[in-house]
C-alpha cells in the first residue's frame, strides 16, 4: 500500500520534473532529428518531388515542386490554365509569370534566390548546422497556443534568424518563424506544420499553414516521392 | 485489495485531471485571435529613452513610458514593437555599441510623475531585440540609466531610483560583472534614496560619477530632496566613493542630473535641484564647480526633467530637454530655444539621442512622441507612426461606425472612428480639447455636444459644430469650503438617462441640463483629512502643485443601469459610498470589506447590469506601496463581499467590467494588462492576443457591435471585436473535443467602405474583420490530418471549403462570404474575375466543421446590408444577374477548354511527325483554324504591354466586376451588355460545333488511327475533372 502511493507520488513528481528540466539546444535538436527519421536516413535524401494543393483566397492551386539537394528547385503553380514557374539552380534563378503577359524567364534578385535556396536544404537547416556555419540557441520552453514547446533559435552565417518551435512530447517541428532581409526589406514569416506522415521512414509534414487572425493559408501534400529520378533539364532556365 | 487500490488511484487520478481542467481557459486559449490596436499616433505618448546604434544610425530603439520598445531599422520611417511580451514601462535603454545586437532595457520609467508606471527589472537581448531575457533587479520598480563597460561587456552599471511610493532597499547604484547574472549594490543611501544618474569616463571606465536622490510620493504629496541626496565619485570602478561637495551645492539637495562631454571627459555638467536650482560645470572631473545658468527651462521640474546632453564633438554645446529644448553654445552660461519655424514640437522632453558620427542628426523623445532633426535640433520632424497614446478613459457613441472618445495624458481629449476607409489613420482622429485629457463624454442625444475636461476638474461643454467651448466646472457657493477636484475628475452621463450628467469634487454633483445647473447631491464623501490637503506645500525642494496631488476627492461615480436612484461613489482616500435614494442619504461601506487595507483609492465601481444588488469594485493601493490587484464583488449592495482573485490576475487594478449579456464574463484592467474570467471571477486569464501587458485604465463594451474597447495608458485604444464567442465560453465547451462558438451576424456587402487615397505615411490602425467568422474550440491541438470548413446552402449545394486552424483552444476562421471564383477562359493575361468569386446572397447557410475524428454542423446567418436603399427586388435582380454572368464565364471557360484540348493533342502529335505528310498538313491547318476560333474568346497577345485587346472574356470580366461590386439593381447598359455577350458567345460556340461536326470529327478518326495523342471533343465531365 505504502509502496504504491510512493510510486504514484514518484510518478507525479516525475511528470513535474520532466517539464522543468532544462535541456540544451544541442540535445533538443538531436532528439528532433531522431524523431523525424534520424540523421543517417535524412542524409540519404538527395531529392524530392511533391505535388501539393494550396488553398488561398478561395482558390485551390495545384503546385508541383522538384527539389535536388543542396541548391536546386523547380516550382510550378498552375493558374487559369497557365503555369507560373520558379527555377533555382545554384546561384542562378528565374521566374516565369505569364499572368501579366510575360512568357520570358526573368532573373531572380539575389536575396529572393537565397530565400528559395534555403528550402532546397531538404533535411532542414538544423541538420549539421555547425558545418553549415549556423549557430543555435535554446530560448526556453514556451506555451505555443496551448501546446508545450521548446524554442530553438538558429542564426545563419549571414545573420538571418529562424526560431523553431519543437513539440515537447513528440519533438516534431510545429512552427517556424523567421526574419529575413528580402529585396531590402525585413520580412517576417510564420509557418505551422502538422499532419506528419512517414514516407520511406522519414516524417514529412503533409500540411503547412500560415496566416493570421482568421486568414488561413494551407498547403497540403497530395503526393510525395523521395529520391525520384529528375530530368536535369527541369532545373535549367525555363524556355 | 487490488480493486481498492485501483479505485484509490483512480480517484486520485481523477482529482488530478479535474484540477488541470479547472484551468482550461488560459491565456493561450485565445492565441488565434488578434485585438486591434487603432492608435492614435497623431499624438503619440511619452517617450522615455531613445538609443541609436553608432555603426548604423538608422537602427534605433525607442522606449516608451508605458508602451514598450519600438525598433526601427530605417531611421524612423518604420517602427515595429519588439517588447510586447514584457513590462511596457521603459526607464532606460543601452546598446553595447561594439556588439550592437546586445541591448539592455531597464523597466520602470523614472520621470517620477503621479501617473508613472512600475517596472519589473532589467532585460537583455543578444539578438537585436528579437528575444529578451529578464536579468534580475525584479524589485527595482524604476530604472533611470544603464551603462556598459566599453572594454568588458559583462560589466554593467544600473542606476535604480527605486520605489516611488514606499520605502525600499532595492535601490541605489548596482553593478554586475557577469553579464547580468548577479548584481551588487555599490552605492546606496537609505530606504528613501535611490540612484538618479550615473556617468562613466570613457577614457578610464573605473572613474564613475553618480547622484543619489531622496524622494517620495504619497497620493497627496510629493517630496524631492533630503539628506540622502548627493553627488559621488569613484575612481576604482565603484569600490570606494567620495562625496563631491567642494565649492558646490550648499544645503539639502534634490534630484541631480549629469552629463559629460565625450570630447573632454573631465568636463562635467550637473543640474542640481536645491533651494535654488542651478546648472553647474566642472572642467576637472568634479574637483571644482562653477555655477552656470538658472534659466527657467534649466531649472524646470527636476523630478520630471532629468536630462542634459553634451554634443559629441563640442564640449560647450549642451542640450537641455525639459519643457522645451534649450541649447547652450557657451558651456551652459546662456541658453536659447529654437524658433520651431519648421513646425510645433510637443513640450516636455525626456530623451535625446545624437548621432555621434553626424551631430546634425538627432532624435528627441517628448510627452507627445518622437521627433527627428537634421539641423542640430533647430527643426524637427514628427514621427507619426508610434501609437503610444496614453488614455485615462474611453467611451463610445452610437454612430455607425461608432466613435471612441477619450482623454490622453498631456495630449488632450480626442475622438476617432472604430473603422474607416483604408484603415484608421491619423487624419481620422479629431482633437476636442486640450490639457491633460481624462473623461470625455459624448451627449448621446445631441451628437454635436461633447463634454471634456483637463486636470483638476476643469470641465467644459464643446460644440463640435460651432467650436464653442463653455466652462462647466461647479463652483463653491458662498460660505462653502474650497472644492477639491481630482487630477482625473469623474465626469459621466447616466446609463438610464443620457441627458443626466454627473461629476465629483468632494461632493457628487448632478445636472439635468448639460451642466448649466449642478445640483449637489451628497455631503463631503471623503475623509476630509486636513493632513492630506497641503498640496500648496507639495514638491519638496521645488514646489510643484499641478493638481496631480489633489486628494480627499471623489474619484469614481456610477449609477446603476437598473435603478436611477442607486448611485455609488468612490473616493481616492478609501471611502466607498452608496445611496439608494438618489443622493438623499449616503453610507460608506468600505469598512465592511474584509481584508481591505484602509485608504486605498476606489479606482472603479461597476454596478451589475444583471442584478440591482450586485456591485464590483476595484481598489488601487499602489500610492501606498501595494501593487496587488484588489477586486471585490458584493451581491447585497455592499453588506458582504468576496474578493476576486486567482489565475493570472496581477497588478493594481483600474477597472472592472461585467459583460452585459453573460454575467459570468468579467474583465479587469490593471497596470499590467487585461484579464478575463469566464466563471464570474474565480479564475483569471491574461488577454495576450495583441494586447501587450500595458496599463488598461478603462474598459467599455459597445452595446450594438459587442466590441470590447480598452483605454490603454501607452498603446492607445485597443478593440477586441465582438464578444459573442466569448459569451459562450464555459468549462463544458473546453471539455468537448470540438465545439462551435457563436459570433455576430455578418453582413453581405460588396462595398462596405468607400474608396479614397491611402494615408501618406503614419500609423494606420486595422479595421474590423467584416467577414463571416466561424469560431470553434478544440480540446487538443490536431496533429494528424486536416481541419476543413465546408459551406453549403440549405439544399446542401456545396459553396466553399476553407482550411481550418488546428490550435488547442479557440480557433477562428474568416469566410469572405464569396463562392468559388468562376472558371475563366484561357487567355494571355490573368483574368481578375477568376480570382474573386461573387458574394453569396444574404440568408442562412450550413457550416460543416470537419476534423479527422468528427463532423459538426451549424447554421450561419448572413444579413443584407441596411440603409443602402436597395429593395428586395433590386437585391434579387442583382443576384440573378450575378448568377447569369457567373454561368457565362463558366461556359466560356468550357468552350475554351474544349478548343485548347484539341489544340494540345494536335500540338503534341505534330511535334512527333515529319512535315509534308497529308495528316501533318491537315493537322497544321486545323491547329490554326482552332486558334482563330479561340482568338474570338479571349485576348491572346502574349506581351507585358497594355494592349487594350478586348475579346469576349475581357468584356465579360469587366461586366462581372461591375455587377458583383454593387448590391443594387444592375443598370440597363449592363443588362444589354449581357445580351450582346450571350450573342457573341453563341456565335463562337456555333462556329466551333460546325467545325467539329463538319470537319474535325472525321479528321479525328484518321488521326486517332495513327496512334497519335487522342483527338477528342472533351465533355463537361472532363472539364470538371481537369479544372
């Protein structure tokens, strides 16, 4: 009897202490990478192809994205029977936006290019962050809209900052906020991740949402292939 | 035994769950909503600190008296708040100029006026203001200066004047040598004496100068000066201190502010408050002093103006920010003021930062906001983008949209709209009256009349049309004692009879004729303690009687909305008086309140709109050194009382409010934010949804829009739109996995606001979200799967689906009341009509909330716009026409889809064939015939030029936008245009059908036999599948 109560008390106190114990940034990042599939498995991911549906302003737009690590990406949005194409290939990038009648590929400004290139880091910037020249800092635990999270701040070599909100229970990434200089302006972004599903043993957020106060923009993955074969022409300047 | 054990554990477990559940309404429960900060910034608020970075002077930080920290990286053209999670009263800022990402912020302003807020310690950011960590000094309450050691950033000096209203040992000069982990008090006087200022010799950081200041406020007096005050010097980094006296400052001293010439650090200036206040200068590090100017702006209000700045390149050029900005070019012997020909600058200056690389460029902080100068402080440009206004009270009128009225610290009385074309801009706010503003009361029966006041009960009736202002202040009659009006004198109208006005001195007055006649309806309701009425002696060394210390006055008056003869009056000296017979007799019930210390100011009285006997009261004891929240409720007219506390509630309370619809929904505004309770005051959650922890001085609830209106003392007016969803909150709602909440009915209005050019610069407050809102509560965050909101009409026809949010607690999704946009024909450029779906008709709709585990359904009612003069027939005619043009666009898109489908197959087939064959030649010919046909449908020139090319699609698009943008009957021209388009489309359609039937059908058989990409006339099913 006494023992049971003791165990019960221990259980309760255990619950408390686990929420109180401080962890280092390094530990949290390790557990996060483990939770999403492990460093080794992620390092084998060289490319992805995703088909998505983005809901915005009462429209559902089909999007197709090809990514090849570390710095190639092609993004095609279909709209009114036309295709808005963005291609990034290393230090070059182009955009074709026929919506204004322009069918020629326009070169992309450098800061916008970088922003897109960051997305080609398939395993995420936290993976091998040191080797990439980034630094991380633990900002403490927080209550993110009612969910307990750890906050990790990543500062890139160039000074751009991203804060990761990592679920205390699952160690999955729930939200990312960033502040970057794009086209000479400080731009703030906030993206939430959910609906994690496993593809080839790796966890992907099949739903990403952004927006504030009632305006919710969601992208849903409808199809995802890991390490597909991609025609290298897809990453050349669109004709 | 096992069963017994299990049951014990079960019960214990249950208890655990229940106790957790009791707090399911938390701050984080409503993180998905955003209150609206609407300013104004046309008059900003008191600025207490400005620091720029030397490396890039466009990067600067502005600290406000009670509005947080604002950062600009553009020299002031754009500011963003960076401290909204923390205490909003800023006393001092310091940037480590060698590592400008490190910033220190001391909370608690040190301009020690009566209305000053209270800080909670020192904070540090190491990422340029992005994140802040509290680094101790929690009990300091007020911090006036922070110095960073130039060679070792882990060494800091912090001047802490400390508590204003009570003894405290948490004051003096503090030093940290470990980057703020721990602090040593290195200079201290006594529990009444703090450190006002500190200087460091930049050549030798071990040389420090610091001034100690003895001071104290009570609610009825202020005292500056005493034996503790003095000027000290250390030459060993603060280990040992010498009092500086030689040739300097005879007699008792008050506040001393200090400045050092960066080019000649032995050249020191000090304004020392004494029996006579002077500016002194020393050219030898404080060994000897010379008396300099005592001009009025130099000696002005030393407790409030404690700043002196020396030019970074010229040791003899000194700036004295006080009532105005005075400048000396001769080392303080004489001063002059700039003429302000470039525009008025708000008086009362507290912060000045000079760009050390360009001393023409400077920023000034005043009681009315921040300014920038490019000519050494002669002309100034107002930065009209800082919404830091400091309201004391706020109320509303019943216009559409309603206007908000309120008085501002040092910035008069104002009114502004709750929404406006393009957002609420500076130009939308109207100044009503001057001085310090407090209560402002519109005459609800006569929209031209507004009652305003300035400090000390100087109340007036303003006619906003004729611009006439009539003095209304009650006057003492023959033989009557002098009237005592509070700094912030109550002036309000009756909730039962809008024509009845109340105001208070030591008596309560009532008027039924716009203040022409005041009837005294009470005896002196205060303690009338003569010891608390010596304001003419107040101030200490510098007498300062601005009515801010007026005491033994009535501070708050409230008539019951359920009984005009039931009136409550609270005094600043602790009496809570009630009359149940319209003022014939009064009873003080505050002695009946258990646990309440005596003499706390009755800051608000709120008679319940639900039950005559119920009353809520807040008491403010901060003037006696107690910053707790004291909130009470009585159900029996004040005979017995319950204290409301628990949860997050903290800070001295200014206002309590019971919701007029749901009596369990309560609000309290304290010095540290807004708090809400959904259970009648047992538990309190802090409202953090775009409401910073700012002093909330007043709370109003609009009876028509159900908006919660906050008068904040540092962040202007904040509106939390529509309390309807919150009125439905209770524990049961939080226990269900998913639950809907109601919201106010939306209006389907294609043109809710007019046009107009956007403001040229300046702050713009957000308009309310006028879309249909769908509110729901999730018990847990949804991690797997999606949330979808599906809208259909009552017959089940699908209209729209919107992705939902997945947060734990309250979620809100806006539906713009539009259907899906019509599909549009293929064309060279984007078609706007394919982006904006038409508004649905007013009426009832079904909303389905689909989560991975459940489907909930409810009705959603959309109202027709009122007052626009459209008959039901007109509205119907518009809706019919919308449907017609919508169907038109869709069918044109279908035709385009069919043609493009054939073209696509031909194109793909032709590219694989050799030229010259019969099939190839024919294929080419049909390709161009089809293109000719499609050219009838839409503009096809692929160029960025503005071609003006108009085909059916372009014409239909213009008609679509015209018809969908106006709720009334379409014009004759629009109707005949529709006819013409129908005809044009029918012709194109016929041409296509003929081409297919007569030629292409046969050709497709030959083509398809050759195993080429199938040539086929696609049907409606293909169209729906593919687009």
